C-alpha cells in the first residue's frame, strides 16, 4: 500500500507519549502528516505536520449511541491509505517502506496466538463460522493499517445501530473494531506470520536486557513497538526506546503520571472477584 498519512488517538493526558511517537516516526524518515483523533475536548498543541481530525458525523453517532469515546477510532474506517497507532507506540522503521508491497488490511501483533481479548461470545461465533483459522485475522486495535475505506458513514451507522452487534459495541473498542473489519470482508495480513515473520511488536515480549538479539536480522525486526496493556517500567532496556525521546523533566513528569494512573486503576477485592466471575461465566458460554 502507499501510505498517505499516519492516524493517532490522543488527548492531553497522552501528550508525552504522543510526542515521543511522532519523534520516533520522524527519526525513521517518515514525514507523512499525522491526523489525530481527539479522545475528548482536552486538546494540546500538536507538533509540526500534525492536525486534529474531528468528524462531526462520527462523533454524533458515538454520542447518540452512548458508546465509549474509544470508539471514535471508527473514523479510520471512512478513509484509506493510512497507518493507525495509539500514542503508546514507538516506530523503529519507516512504515511506508515496510508496508509498500502489502495490500488490504495489515496488522503487526501477536493476537493470533493470544486472541482472548479480540472477541466476545457473539463475535467469536461469527469468526468460527467463517474459518477454522480465524485467529490469524484478529489484531490489536492500537495499531493497524489499511489501503481503503471500509465503510461510509451510512454503512457504519447501520452496523453501530444493529442490535446483533450490541454485545461487541458495549465491550472494549478492540472487540467492535475486529468485528467491523471482519464484516467488511477485507483481507487481513499479519506481518508477524509467514511469509513476513516479523518478530513481536509487543513490548511485553522483550523482558530480557538483551532483547536486541531478536533483531539481528533487519528483515524480521519489527517496525514498531507497542506498549498495549504493558506498564512501562521506564528503566528497562525496552522502555528506553520510548524514554529516549523525553527530556529529563518530561521523564519525571511521565513517571509521576504513571504512578497516578496506577492509583486510579486500583481495584478492590470485590471488584476483582466480579471480573473473575465474569470471565468464568463467559468461558462457559463459549464452550
């Protein structure tokens, strides 16, 4: 595909991560414009060649359907020739060059061997009805690329208002994004699978100090690293790929923000029991 833009998703609370992502992108030689979908109204001053990308039609649809703001990522479905990344991504190689010979929808993650968070019972049933190897087509909703618009606002609205998809839409954005890509019929290519065989793009797979050993062959080196669901430890070698784009003052601010975020995520024993019980019940439904 011929990329024309990078799309991201941010607000003021993710400003440092976003700016680090853009710095890493520019360092690879990619000078494409960056379109930023706002999570909410808490905006900030963007770096050069970056612009806020707001679509009133999508925002109105999300609000009218009482969906989580993360679903604003649906905007990506209405355009083409883009690479989407959340703010917690660092580029290692120019995505324009890596994806130049690949058409359709492209992912770069390991959810094919760990697909649990890409479906709910109703969508899993659809996936299984379509293929016995459905796992190869599920992906992380924090990083993907596509060379075409999968929907227009009317067809997107039809899906969002379809009661058959309510379970997916009431769940994490990853569930509904995987569903809508599946429903579009676009071919999904995961570059961590043959014939590309890139090493993992997930930071959590690189806990050893010598993680660079996996990247000795430039052809299989991932072109991005994603901290999805993985807490940045700041001082680990893999995390330094991110923190090197921060000044010392920004690093201290980021450490404080991490601590505050962890406090906000503190879960009571009763809440933990609820989620454990929920996962058990969902597992029984799937079986």
